[in-house]
C-alpha cells in the first residue's frame, strides 16, 4: 500500500515551508536515514531524512514549491516488491499515516506541545501481514512470527522498531495488543499564539484600492522568512503594550579596554563592541533578575539564565541567533560563539534551538551610522535593546564642556512584565557596566 511522506514541522512555529530541492528521484530506493530533500523553513534551510524504507513512486511536490502546508503529502513510497497497481485509486492525503512515518530533520527540535503517540496496531487473524522489507528480514533472523508483532506503521504496518521491540521484550499475541489500542490521534502543527490578518485581496488589488496606478511598480514575492517576520512583528506591535526608555552611555573606556584586550587576545579572537554589549546586558539581567522575564497568560515567567538573542541581517530577512547562559561566559567565549552563529545564520545552517527562544534581544544598527532608534519586541522576550552609533559629542564634566564618545541606546519594554521603574533600574546597571567596563571582568 502507498506510504506517504509528509511535510514535516521542523520548528514549533512552522506552518508551511518551501521545498527547495529534492535529493531523490522517482524510482529510487530509500532506506531509513537517507536524506530526501532540503526544506526552507521560516528561518533556515534544513535537510530532511526518511524514516521509512521503500521505492519512490511519485514526487507530489515540485522543487521550489512555496507554501507547502505542514503534514501535506510531498511524496509516495511503495515496498520494493510491491506492484505499482497499489496506487490505483490513490488520492494524496487519503492514506492514514501516523506521525511515525513523517520525515524528520537532522536537528530533531523538541516539540513544545506533547502529542500522544498512537499505540501499535495488532494484526487480526487471517489478514495478510503488512511489514517493511527490513522488518521481514529482521523478524526472520530473530525467528519471530510477524503475525504476533503489532505494527506501528501506517495501517498497522510492521517496521524495524516494532521488530526490535519484540526481540527485547518478547512478541505478544496480536489480540492482546488490539485490546489495548487507544483511539488514533493525528498530530497537529503547533500554531502561533496570535493570528493577525493582512490586508484582504492580492497585492495588486490592494495597491489599486490604495490609489497606486497599475504597472507603476514591480511586485516582488515574499520569501518564508519575510512572511513569518511580518506576521510575528505585526502581532507583537498590535498586542504588546510596549514603551521606550532611552539613555546615553559614554564608551571611551569601553573602546580603550576593547583595544587592549584585542592586543593581548590569542590568535583568531577579536572582541567587538557588540560582544561587550552582550556581556553587559547579560550581567545586568543577572543583577536585575525580575527584568529577565516573559509574559504568559498564566503568569510572569522569570528566567534563570540570560539567553541573549542578537539580530543578524541575512539575505531576504532577519534572524536572531542566541548566546545561551551569556551571564556565565567571558568575552572571548561570547566573541567566538557569536562569530560562528552569525556565519551559519547567513548560510541558513542554524539549528532551530539556536535561534528559537531566548529571554532578551539586542539590535545594533550603529555600524550603519544610525544614532538612535526603537525596536519591536521579539516575543516572548520582555525587552529589546536598540543600539545606536557611538560618536564624539559635547558633554559637561565637572561643570566644564568636554568631548566624549557617546552611544545612545533605547530599551523597549513589555509593560505587562517590565514597568518604567524596573526598566530604568536595568538601564542603570547596563550603563555602569558599559561606562566602567572593568566591572565586567569581576
């Protein structure tokens, strides 16, 4: 019978993806663990492995297809010795395929919502035993009767894992397993917490209604990253009651320490201003733990570690790789880790756990000469720090006019989690670490 390969959910927020490239062709024989395709998710391009073995008889989705829904059939397998007539009358999506036959990514992200796994399906007496070729071979080698092994594959099909389980625990009569069979449950893709609609109608129709003359523009399609970012940030902008707090920091001492550290650093280590800001932010979160928090419908989650997400621009979008437990890492460690994360982010090679989650965000546009700006909060973070360019500015010191290198930062806070006084307290400690960088070494 047909074995469907479904579009996998490669991240908790993934609802659809782009099938970038097939690495198999119709007629190929695939085994468990073979790489089938490259899937572009909302943040990265990932390789997808096969769980089942068989012969590829039909690729249902063409290369480059966008908007392929999670759990939609993308290819069909048959057993190696199965006749192609088994596809007669087949309709994509009609095969009841449990989650075990879905393909999985190398990263194997941990699902946020546990889904009950269907119990194995017993084989009624007199029915033809359905088993994969590998399962048949393993059962024969082990001297097991396939009819006494319950299958967890599609429609009770016996797969390798079922035989291995029977070998270790002893095969039970199928009738006993059938009595224990719970109702089947089909995994559902994890939905985002907030669904916000975009303007009705296609792009051209929308622009025409807004008075834009048809033909006076080029309409470029959005990629997955742009669509997801637009959706998430619109939801945050609409639903999060945020407010900004802005402060100036003198960074001459920080720049001098950076220069001295780099002069003495081992080969290959070059500390950036951003690395020092990550360290300062993490230490301020450690000093003011109540600001290291997220809003949830059930209460305020106060995080035990400072997992700092840093905005990195990539082709066609933005991604925020995370420095985990940054409060416990030195500048050299943060620098090396951030360099690796940023490089793999631009190549779309990050694993989901490397850019999902986090407790705090930093967005730095100082390298573009931006003096001051505010950012939209990246949920579920309670705050995001926007960093402007450091430049010589007039300041007053001891009642006299002087010149100092000043950097303006803006902290955007989720008022449900961080109020004005708490945000100001965090900024005071951040400013102290930046203006007296020797304290970051303590």
